[in-house]
């Protein structure tokens, strides 16, 4: 009897790691010396919503398809509890000419409880947010519907230009072939001026008009106001940067996995992510005619004061009202080809609530794709 019980216990211990070794399992971590990679390609469909930003751009209800997405996850097991990992997502949306890294993280995960000597698994992780690897790039342009918003940003990439740090935790448990894991995390991004915003010719003309009206409103004669506005426009650089403030973002979710047999598995999840409102505290526009403007106005007007009036009047000073809350449903079907090679097909559907000036809000957004998982 004792031999039977010992044999059963040994089999249970051997079977449990086999379950955790499935790379689609939300509690998977690499063992000591193991390397894993997950390479995925997807196609996304998106229908823009009708908030103020989309109305101003005459893009409300517009369909963006196909949007190509590439995902790369990789990690290494320092030991059986501690691992280092990174993940990157690249997005190319040809309909709005926007492309680049849309997600990037590098982190450490530590398994506090392994689920074998404890009733559940508990991980804690810390990550570097890689939004500062590249500048945020955009162009300032006249809105298609200027009565709604006079000017808009046309974004060239998906970077926010900010570095950040994430602290998170995952708790989960496996019952036979079924696994449930819940997670929560907080991200702090650090404000800076790591961005470059070009200025279209139409925007320059509109800025000149705004400066003229602002100066007339400040009491300058129309002729003087127009002359100073002309000097300001002529001295504007090809591009400028803005000072953004630090933000708090957070995410939480639940992910499940059922291993049908040694080869086949299915997974599903529901995740929530809050993307914070961007806040601009100032603009850095080095006007080459700054001295001439001050001299021509007898010291009454400076280019910095004009700049502040322009960005405030255009709605680009303070909170940009572009916060975004996303709710993502995921499903996946996977098959092991060998113990170290696995393929999966996945689908995601996202519904969201966006701020009135967010350019990320949608009425419909889904992604379908395939994933190749390798372990070395």
C-alpha cells in the first residue's frame, strides 16, 4: 500500500511539471537554462468610433484594414524560479500611415510559490517599459472639420516617447488539466520631451492667423498684430517638441487554459487595461525670429508667450482628453508538434471606452493570427 501511494505521488509530481511546461499555459515559466520564444503574426480589423478627434479628422466610422501585427516574446530561465523575458509588438496600419513598435517590455519574473509545495502559484514581476526607445513622432495639421477642433496630430508611430516601470503579480492554480491565473499590474511612465512633431504648411498658415487674433485680443492694432504674426510664422522651425507629464496606468485580467491531451489545448482570457490621459505642460518651439519679435513689439510680446497662447488655443496644453480603457477577450487553440515546438491559432476582440480626443477609440476591433512557440 505504501509503495502504491509513493508511486502515485511520484506520478503526480511528474505530471504537474508536464502541464506547466505547455507554453500556452498562463502559468508557464522556463526552467533553469531553458530559452523560449513565441513568434506570432496577426491581421487586425478596426472601425474608428465617432468621438471629437475622429470627427475633426473626418475619420468617424472609417474602417482600417488590413492592419498587420507582429509579436515576439522571449525568455530565459536563470533558475527554476527566476526568469528574464521581453516582449515586443510591431504594428503597421497603412490606412493611416502609422507604423512602429506599439508595445515593448523587458522584465524579471520571480516565482514565490511553485504550486507543488504550496496550494497555488504566485509570481511577482517587474518590467522596464520601452516607450522611450524611440521618439513619439507626429505632424501638426489643420483638421478636416476645424469647427470641431482647429488642429490635430497625425501620428507617425505608436511610441509615447516615455520610459517607465511596471510592477505586477500573478496568482494561479491548476486542477488536473485546467489552469486559472489572475494578474494585476501598475505602470508608471516618466514625463519628458522625447517627441518630434512636424508642422504642415496648412498648420503654419492657421497658426499665423491664430497669433494675429490672439494679439488683437491682447490690445495690439491689427496691422502690428499681423506683422508680428508674420514674423512668428517665418521663424517657426520644421518641427518642435512638447513636455509631457508622468502618468499612472494599470491592467488586470484572468486567463485560463485547458489541456485536452498531451498535444491539444485551448485557452481563453479577459483582460482590462487603462491607458492614461496625456498631459502637456509646455511646448519647446525655438523661433528663430524671437529677438525680432521682441524688438518689433517694444518688449511687449515674446515668442514664448505667443507659443503658449497658440498651443492653449489649439487645445494642446494641459490634459489632452485622450484616455483609453480597453477590454480584451482572447481565445486560442494550440497543438504541440514536439515537446519543444508548438503552434497556436488565436483571436482577440477588443471593446473600449475612449476620451473625446483619443485617436485609439473604436466601434469594432479584432485580430486573428497564428503563433509559433519554441523551447530550447
